[in-house]
C-alpha cells in the first residue's frame, strides 16, 4: 500500500474520493495540521540550564573577539 498526500482544490474531487472510499478502493485519511510553533517555543527547555548558560557565555565572548579582531 502507498500513502499519498493530496490537496483538494475542488469540492467535486472530494465527492469522487468519497465515492472511491465507498467502493473500498481507497481509504481517506484526514491529516490534522498543527499550528507552527516558534523555534524558541519548540526547543525551550531542551538543554540543561548550566549548559545553555555556558553556551551563551561562549557565544558572547566569541562575538566580542570577532568584532575586536583586525583582519
């Protein structure tokens, strides 16, 4: 079996799919589209606090060194 994702652009197509399902030729699966989260919300709390603090300190120092360098 193969699963395909399709987008219905016309109500007639939906009726055709329902008819095919009634004939036991296909099964219509309804996907739930979840609202997209901000990355900050998605990954909040994924790192232990001490590691996150160390990383933030390292990034801040690296940016400072980069700005001070004369290349």
